[in-house]
C-alpha cells in the first residue's frame, strides 16, 4: 500500500504588511522556497509531477496559475506543471491534502505542495475591488443566513459572536495574544525556527541587499494595558482588536511529498507521514468554529484520541478561535501553538497552511513527538484538519 510522506518542509520568514518582503512579487517569493526545497533535498525538479500551490486573493499579481509560474520562476524544467488551489485560509493545507492524496492514489510519485500570499502587494479583498465585481455569494446564500436582508458575512463580527458564546472576555483574549508573542519570542531566541526558514535577500532603498531571516511580526514587551487601549473595530465596546487578531503578512512555504518507497530510492529520510487528512463544514457566520469539528473528525477517522496528540497547530485567525477550540476539544493549552501562532508570527493567507505544517513537522522532529495535528478555520464555514506521524 502506498503512503504519503513529507521529505522536507521550508518557509520564508514572515514579513509584516509593507515590510521586508513587500518588494518581492508573490511568484518570485514562491520560487524562492521551491529553490530552497530542491537544494535542501537534492531534488531533481524534473521528477516533480506537480506543484500544488495555495493562494487566496487570486487577482492582480496572484491572478495567474501561481504554482506553474513559480516553477518557471525557479528555473525548473518546462515539463513541471503547477496549479493554484483556493480553500480560503486553508488553501495551502488543502494543497498538501491534494498532493498527499494523489501520491497515495498513484497518480503522482513526487509532488511539491505549498502556498503564498503577498498581502502587501495584493491586499485582502482585492477581488471585490475589481470594477464590476459583485459579492462572492448570491442572494440565495445571503437570504439563507440573513433572511431579514440585514447583515453580511464578516469574520471579525463572527469572532465577536464566538467570544460572546464562549464567555471570553477582552482580558482573556489579550492575555492569549501576549502569550502567543511570548512563545514566538522564546522560539526565536532558542533557534527553533532556524532549520525551517530559508532567508530571503531583499533590496534596500539605497540599492544594497540585506538578508531577511527573522519573522518580523513578533512584538516584545507589550502589556495588557497597551492591548486594552486598542479599539474594537467589529463591535462597539467589543472584545476583538487588532492586537488579539492575526497579522496581515507576506510569506510562502513548501513541502516535498512522495511515498516512503520512493523516498528510500532517492536516499531521502522523511520527516513524517500524512496520517489522516479531513475536512469539515460549519456555520459560515461563525466560520471560525470549524477547527473543532474538523479535529473531532480527524481523531475519529484516525482512531486516535486528543491525548495521543503531542502538538497542535491551530491557526490564530482571532484569539476567540483558538480559545473556543480549546474549550471544545479539551486539549492541553501548553501543546497548542508552542512556538507562537498567527497573532505573533502573521497570517499570509494562502501560505499559512503550509507555514503551520512546516512549523509543526519541524517541532515534532526536534522534540520526538509522534503525532501532531493541524487545523485552520476557513471562510464560508470550513476547516481542514491534518494528523502527521513522525518517522
């Protein structure tokens, strides 16, 4: 029986909006991680059956088939195809699911999965700003969830609703955000990200080149008082602020996926195998609750329990997302996002699923953790969940 294993995983450092990566075209940023992945593994790119690439805002510089253009930009043979995948914020996690599934099915032998988002160059919501563009959903969907004709799908408003449903206070959310930054800062200081990051050469305004190698969203020394002073844009006197939400970011990540047998043929020692990969749907108004049912489905299908999982990467789209997930699953908070999450590191939309998985698989290897689980909420009321097993 064929399996799907992750040979290696690599990511760029995550750049802030308008920050160090903002001058790089998203296709070129994607090519950078493809090149690094091939160099790290000794991969002959001609062997790659497909580049499966997540990207959310597929407009402007991201409007083409980013996976294909990334392979060309990396100088890979023209024979290597590529495809763009969109499952909202879970796009590159879905890219891993597609690649792993096709490897197991025998349709691919070797695939690269990952994703990119340059939110500096292609701002969130750009597709809606195209002249003549309407809503991404029609009157039937709107009428189903807002029958009185008042209201729109708004993730920030949904996060406020989740906080109210689970009795989460502003102080709890802000403490959670501070904890994310503290964990990320410790991970950075202890060198936990070094093996997973490929530094990026960036041009300075004076014409010189600098090496960008460190996630730049991590804030040190913030306080509850500073966070409490931030406004709550989604609800007057609400609890969700920019300080306890994910950051708008730029970044890319890539994973090399094949079978265990093929890995042995090429002398590769895989990091982990894709044990279980599932999807779940939920109410699109409070869409950020999706990771809990996806987690339950993954555990049920795998035959594992929550106590069998030694590390969790749950995307911190908003602080209520991960705190609600903890309440629903009963997972140990110490095991969730041990190296910080998107509130500290950033959330480059289509690149985040691959970034989380890169961080997860390296953390599992570094700490001898047998099982890790990743889940992300997604617009429209969906979530991916993936269980990895260390090899």
